[in-house]
């Protein structure tokens, strides 16, 4: 079963007085349920642009992304419904963690459940606490992000990504800001947590070792995918 399909994605950045930058020139691929896909390529190749479009955080100029067959862009899916679909089915992990600084770590983990709607409050909090326990932070639940190390913040981000039990995790260089030992721990944890059978992982990484643990490696080069 295909969980995610990118079809003919094109993206050009245009700035006033600057020559247009064609980043994606027709990117197509699909991701099967339960599979792991690494996206590699040189810095500036457009990996982050692609990942943001796959998750509906940015829009392509043309082409579309289908999540369980439902198009993310255009058509009948208005902004709010797209946001809920995204929150229910996709978990995000960013290179620089992107935790909200004014919320404690339980509240950060709870955020996707608010965006997804429809999860009972007490159940959601219990799940957030359970996830924080699974990432080894049960003793820190009242802490603020600024009181945690980078690796600990990324653990919170992993718990947050899993909050709505997504079908798909999109991770953009999740260990890019961490020292190699901490990065390896986070990578192990990410693989372990995403091992629940039907969950798929699409990860941008510079680590050959991490890419080799994925069933599929896609190289983004000159705006197209080279398998
Ligand atoms: N919002 C933007 N406006 C203009 N150019 C951008 C924007 N975002 C990214 N770029 C440019 O697009 C190219 C691809 O960026 P990015 O997707 O971040 O690449 P990667 O993640 O592979 O390093 C880079 O040259 C970058 O400078
Ligand atoms: Mg990037």
C-alpha cells in the first residue's frame, strides 16, 4: 500500500530582481507503508524544500502530493482540512528541533493532538507522558526546552512527532545539529520508534550509515530524483 506519493513536483524560487532558482524540476516517487526512505544530496539541492512540500508545509508550483490517495494541494481540501490531515497522518522532526520555547516539554509533545482535533484531553496527556518515558525523559516533564541539551530537545521532538500515531514521519537532518555520539543515539531511537510495522519514515540525511539503514535511498540532484 502506498502511503505517500509525490507526482511531478516543481518548485522555483523567484525573488525581485533575482534570477529564478529552479529547485525541483519534476520530482516523482512513492513511499510504501512500513518502508524507510533516505533522501540524500548536496547542500542546497532542495532536500528541505522537497520535505516541506511532502508534508504540506510549503506548496509546489505544480504537481501534487497524495497522502493515502488524498491530494494535499488544490482540489477540495481547504487549508484547515489540510492542516488536520497533516497533523493526523504525518509527524515532523526538524534539524533544529523547533520546540516552542514558552511551553514545557509535555505541552510541546501535546501540540499535534491540538492541531489534529478530536483526541480526549486526558488520553492525550497520558499518551504524551508515555512517549516522554519511551524517549527517556520521564524525569524532565516539567522542564522547559531551554533547560534541555540539544539531544534531549530532539528526543522531545521525536515524542511530539509520534503523538498522533502518524503513518509517516518526515525527518530533515534530525542529527545535523548534534555531536556524533548524541546523533547516533537519536538515530537509533528514531529507527526504533518508527519500527511499528506500518509506520513509514522519510528522512533527509548526510549520514551514509543512516542512509544504509533505509530500504530506499533517493538522491536529489539538479532538481530530479536519481534512485
Ligand atoms: N524561501 C526561499 N527563497 C529563495 N530561495 C530559497 C528559499 N528556500 C531555499 N532557497 C534556496 O533553494 C535552494 C535549496 O534549498 P534547500 O531546500 O534548503 O536545500 P537543502 O535542504 O538540500 O540544503 C538553496 O539554494 C536555497 O538557498
Ligand atoms: Mg536542508
